[in-house]
C-alpha cells in the first residue's frame, strides 16, 4: 500500500499570496498517477489536478501541480478568498487500495 | 453531465447493517468502462476509500473493511449500492459515491450523506 503524507497540516496565508502544498509518497507513484482534490466545508471533494500536473476541466490556471516519483507539489499562485479549503492528494497508480493523503488545511491568516 | 446522488438510512444501530444506494444520472453506469466507488469521511477527519466495482462486476475492497463490505450494481436502475455489516460508532461518517477508483480518478462525486451509528 502506498502511504501519502501531506505537509504542512495547516497553512495560514493571506489572499494574494502563493501557496505551496506538499505530498510525499512512501514509494514511487506509477506514471505520475497523482491527483489533487479541493474540499470546502459541507461539500464533496472536487478534482483539481490529475496526472500530477494536468488541470481538470474548469480549474483556474492559478492552480498548478508538479512532481514525480515520490514527491509532488500543488501550487496556488495567487490566493483568492474561495481557495481557502482542505486539499487532498490521492494516488491511483497502485490499486487497490486507493489511498489519500491526510489533507492540508489552507486557512486565512 | 453525469451526476451521482446517495440515498439511504441516516441512522443505523450498532451491530446492524448500513445500506446506501448511489443513483447515477446523465449517463449509463454500464458504458465507458468505468469503475464506481464508495468513499467515507468521519466527522472532522480525512477521506477513506471503501471499495469499488468495475464495469465487469469485479469488486475490490479496502483490506481494513473487506470482511464487512459488499458493493453491488443494479444496471436496470442505473445505480450501485453499499452494504457495511456489523457497524459500530467508528463507522459514523459522511459516505460519498464517486465514479472512478482502480487506476481511475474519482470524478464526479455525489454530495455525500451522513450516516450516524447510534442506539
């Protein structure tokens, strides 16, 4: 089973700042099958990034993903008020089981 | 546009069986070669994959829940279902259904339904 560890647990930033979220895998993620999801309170997660760096349909270009192997990053270039949420990474290259990271909470400073 | 909607009992007694259904609209559950998953989220915690059913009917479950989980599909009703037996308070969570799992992305998701295990 691939274990995903996200850091930091909580990130406090202001609108307009740049956010960098990390996801580290316990072993190499096959074919960069790494996705990022955004979850707002009371809502289901929403797909942001797939294949480590491809934006899902309708996702603004301020969101970008990078990385390969065991280290992946989600970057939000300029934070908008609606970006404050919890972000999860997920690997889908080694299944079952499908695994998620524990999440990073992005909060307003 | 594909949409998923969970339904089922919101309150289950300890030791009983949790039963949920996910209705799929805007597309056929039998087309496209997709898999269909259940994922849960205890209050204030992260996401846990429960299991999925492939278009072929094959199922795969989280090893930590495998002995208690059954996922099935009803193609005539365009829906799939989850049964979780012998529930305890630790099974209290928001349960989501989603298209995907097993080398496929989870997208889209249902809105989720809260299931509370309590006597």
